[in-house]
């Protein structure tokens, strides 16, 4: 360009381009960090809804069977199959496994009613719904109830501990 030429240069400097790329990179990074957490939250929300639907199915079963709750694992499974059909599947595609448990009264007045698992380990495993008869929820655990029609269902959520719901 000649010394006296007054034409204006157009375009971006390398610093401006680098700044825009850095900002775009930060935005993409924030989205990719937040996305798994959002997906986990959505799956846990669906699991909570599934548990509440299962409890509604149990209430329908009780209505049709004079208030009686299922006794055996096959009875519990038939409740899920009959009243919920093929929709009773965990959001990751696996079927829920029903684990019936018991609550019993101890002789120790300080302990009262204890809910135990019929499985040797009390670890909560994915896809297992732990069903406690004669129990209600106390935060994230089942506690015994005097009402034989009460049940508590516990499930380990992917991102937020144990979820407990009861009838």
C-alpha cells in the first residue's frame, strides 16, 4: 500500500479470533460438564416415578384381593407384570428386580421394629426395588409399622442416595 493511500483495512486481528475461540471453548466445556449430571438427574426422576407407579399398582392389587398384599416373590412379580406390563423397566433398559423383605418386632424396647433384608448384603444394588411389608419410610430407610397393609419401597438412585416411598 502506498504512503498516501487512505483505504481502511478490514478483518479481525489474531487476538480477537483467539479470544472468540477461547470463549466458545469455555461454553462447550460447561455444557459437556453439566450434561451427564442433567441426564443422571432425569433418570433418577424417572425411577422415582416408576416406584410411585409400582405403589399404585400394589394398591390396585390390594383392592382386587380384599386388602391382601402379595406373599412371595412370584406374587410381587405378577403384580408388576399384570398392572404395569412392559413399562416397568429402569431408564437404562434393564428390568427392575423386586426384592421382598421383612420387618419384625424385637424383644428390646429400645430397638422396636427392625426391617431386615432377605439378601445377605444390605448393599443397595442397581435395578433392585427393596420392598418392605409392614413398614413406612423414615428418610432413606424402612421402619416397621403396626399396619400390615403398609409397604415401603427403597431404591438406590444413581446420583442422590437412597429413595424411599411408601403406601
